């Protein structure tokens, strides 16, 4: 994945959202991935929301970014995880 850096104004913060089955530890997975690319990521920015039936969970994290490679690395690592069904 390659992003158009002209469309980004670094440094910035993004709201990163992932969704998957609630049986998976998505908060831990997302934190592990973001911490790999962002020094000092604040896990307290995570918020979770369960689906009505409780089958799915969505996790939103506020992620501070300073350069293009962080965005590309995070999304590449998210794509490798089968537990994550959807990301935005």
C-alpha cells in the first residue's frame, strides 16, 4: 500500500477503526500493531463498541502520526491479521 503524501498534513492524528468477531482480542491486536509503528501510543484512546447481538466488536483508536511510513506500516500489518474483518 502506498499513500499519496500530498493528501496528508503531517504531523496529524487519525481515528483508526477496526471491526471483527468479539471472540478475538482486537484491542490487544490493534494496540500491538500501532505500538510497533508509533512510539508512545496512548492505549487509553481506545474505545470499544459491541454489536447489538454481541457477535462483533468495533475498536476506535486515536493515533498520532508523523510520517507516511507509519500509515503504510499500520495498514499493511492490519491486512495481515485475519481476526480483523474491516478497517477504516
